[in-house]
C-alpha cells in the first residue's frame, strides 16, 4: 500500500522530529513517500500527481489551508485523503473527531486504516473546491487583514482574529450600505438584496476559538449541500448578539434580519463592487460575483 505524506513545514505543530516519528509510524503499514510543500499551491500539484500515479492514500499534514490545497488536487478522483492536523485551528480534522495532537492522529489513522473511505460532496466557488466555508464580505475582509499581518497571526493566534474583526467592524466597513444580492434555488429563482455578508459552509463549525466552537451555519452537514447565512443589518447590538449566539450553538435563525439557506445545490452572491472573499480560512482575492455549488460524490475521506 503506497502512501504520500504531504507536509507543510511552516505549519505551527510541524517539527523535524515530529515528522520523522509520524513517517516511521506510517511505515509500519504503508510504503511511505514524503513530500514537503515549497510554495503556495504546491500541495495541490503534489496531490494531483499522486492521484495520477495511483497511490493508495494521501495524507495531509498541516492546517486547513494545506487541506484545501490537497483537496483541490484529489477532488474528482478515488484516491482517499487522511488528515494529520498540524495547523493552528484544524477545523475539518476536529469536526471529524480526529485527535488534535499529530502523533495521536497518526495512531488514529493507523487504527482505522481498514475502514472504507467515506465519499462526500464538496463546495466549489471561483473554480476552487472547499470543505469548510467560503465567505463574501465581512469575514473575507477579516481574513485579508489577518493574512497581511502574518507575524501577529502566528504570535497571537485566535485573539488576533477577534481583534481584527472588531477593528474592521468599527472602522473598516461601511455599516450603512449593504452591497450583496443573493440568489438561490435550482434555477436561482429566489432572490434577496441589501445584505452585508454571505457565509457559505459545507460542514460545522465555522471555526474554533481554543476548544470552543463558533457556529455560523448550525445546520450544515458534510454529507449535505451548502448552507448559507446572511444578514441585512450591521447594527452593533445585533452583531454582538449574533456573535454571542454563535458561541452558544448558533444564531437564532428566526431573527428577521437573518437569511438562512439549508442544503442548497447552488447559491449566487453578487456585489455592487468587488468584495473580499475567504475560502477555508485563506484570502482568495476580491470578486464581484461568486457562484457557490455543491459537487456530489467529490472526495474520499479516511478517518
């Protein structure tokens, strides 16, 4: 059984000794090749090559950004993906019940190696696949701000995201003008205008702050289509209440200011100007139109 271990050496929990221990453990059951990422999108190239060569399993060792790149190399193939979380948050791995410690996650993988891989749908937007979330507007602006300050991101971690969100909310966005229009349905026949953000998710939670879940789309499920939450007000009192509820299981979906879409096959978000977009926690630029699609039977997961 051939295995490719793709390692992001810049991930927060990756050290040479840890990688060596994990490679040695995997070698007890697999013929292991190890590849270290050198640049952005390198993991996608490595995973695509592994699928072409017919390896039996690809293992991503890094954070959610590394997972996203590997997924974009494996989507549409039958080569399964396994996860060894080694980033700062590791949302997908934790949502699947994989241990947070990389070495423990390796033993978890070995213990479950004979389980049949699970075939799951993926989200797709702007030509890329996502497993967690893709957001237009406010959360995209937060991720853009954090990505510009890598030193603070690594040094402060989760508190820096909160600080960036507060700073952008009060000084970085126009809280009077709602620029987003959403359309959804089999033929995009439903529509709502004057929205401030659109956060689409393939699974829950949206993220973790330490050990606490933040749920934006509380009904999202990996095996379902796309869920989306949007809001039509940026009043401070409403946003504070919304954020508080997100850490207590999820926002009140009966709130008239909230538009919530569940298990959709396609959703279109358009802005009256290009808006910042994040995907799986990585900033992917500004877009005036984003079409979110649920792609069935897209990826095999082993966990």
